[in-house]
């Protein structure tokens, strides 16, 4: 069983690139999540307890993490927590592992630049039920947009056009 968890912490070392048996990319690293408290009597910040997590990021998200994240950076992630017990010849312990669903920089501590990765276009003929063209100028899907066919200037083919909920066509 795994629990969903959101963590904010610092990457403690360089990311390690691994692969599954099937060749899928894995980015692995340790995350330190600590607390700081203001000691009102002394008027200064005091470090509290720190928890360490083993983090695994799979697939395209893992490849993006390997490109984007570095040691010492503060990140926010959400994923599935699994606590497991382990034992070797000399000691035993408990490990907290997180498989990441989403991750990004904590913008409270700096800035970040996003670069969208283009997706390969599938050469599949759309079916009668596929709403082709229901995207904005940047290629993002437009939720709730209906697709209406309009004749082209040459009259040979029909081009899809976006229709707003109010019935007007055009950009949103």
C-alpha cells in the first residue's frame, strides 16, 4: 500500500541516472525535508528535525528531472510514499521511498524557466469521434471547446474551427 504525499525540501546530492529492465529512464536522489522554527526568546531561527527520503522519478518526468534539477535546489514534489524495513549484515533500519508523480522548483527561493518538450505527432487518422483541432495556438487542448467543420477557401476540404460555449468561433 502507498500513501500520497507532498514534500518540500532540498536535493542532497547529484541526481543518479538509472534505467528499468525495459530501458525506461529513472532519476534517483535523496531529499532532505527539515523544519525551521523561530525561537522567540532568542529571536533567531533554529533548525528542527530533518527527514530524508529516497526519491525515484520515472520515464519522461525522470529525464526532465535529470536535465532540470541539481544538488542543493529546493523542490516541491508529490508522489506515493512507501515505508520499508531493511536489514544487512551489520545493521537494520527503515527507509522512506517516494515515487514521484509531479515535481518542480520551489519558486520562493529563486526563478525557473520552463521549456515545453514537443510531443511526436502520431500518424493516425482521426475517427468520427475524435475532436481534431480543439487546441489553442500553442497546441494546448481547449477544455469544453466544440469542434465545428468549416469549408476551406478552395472548398475541397473541411477545416475544424473552435467554437466557444457561447457559440462564437475563434480564439479564446
